[in-house]
C-alpha cells in the first residue's frame, strides 16, 4: 500500500509511451525518439512490432488477429486486448506482414467490427473500410476500442 497523501506522486514516474525521455529524464519529442528504429533484443529481425499505449510490446511475423478474444483459423498469431468499454469484436482487425518483390508491407483489415478500426496519421484520422485491406505506414497509430498501438518494424 502506498500513502499518496505525502511525498512524491508514485505514478509521476510513469510516462506516456508516446513521449519518451532521454537518460537524463528529460522528455523528448516523438521525432527525437532515441528508441525508434533501434532493433529490440529477443524479437525476430524484420518482425512487425506493435507498441501499445500501455507500453506493452507485441511482435509478429506473417499475420496477427487482434480483438477481444481472437481466434485465427490459419494458425496466425493472436493478440487479445482488454475491452473495458465493450467496443471490441472477438476478431476485430487482422494485420498482415506481406513480403513481396516491392519490399515488406503491413496491411490492416477490419473484420466487420461494430465499432470500427481507426487509423491515426499525421494528415488526419481515417476509419478503415470493413473487409478492405489498408496499407499501413511505419509509425501509424491504429485505434481499436479503447486501445491504441503504433506500428513499427524491428
């Protein structure tokens, strides 16, 4: 138990994962993120990396089904997200890491979810059209229900 009436705020050390700090504890802008583009240990080279708003990191190669209680018929990776607001479908959105002659690409396909899947980009926010694959750019933020995650590559 922590007595928050006196002393420093115990949660003050927790930073928003979108505002990283440097070793001196100073907050740096997202454009100066020292960890963006740096390979992470224990993650396959070239894997798609999802950095959740909670700070949690999930990575996959191939396909990943994301939702409240996702099931993949093809045996692809799954990521179950908390659904406090009851806005996630069991299979909400599927991400696919496609590697063809033009280089690796990440595609997102909303699985017909009731609340939709949203994509935050520097030029605005768009809603994915259900069952239509949408090309993601590295750094895009995908919003599903109450969760957000940034798409990166290791």
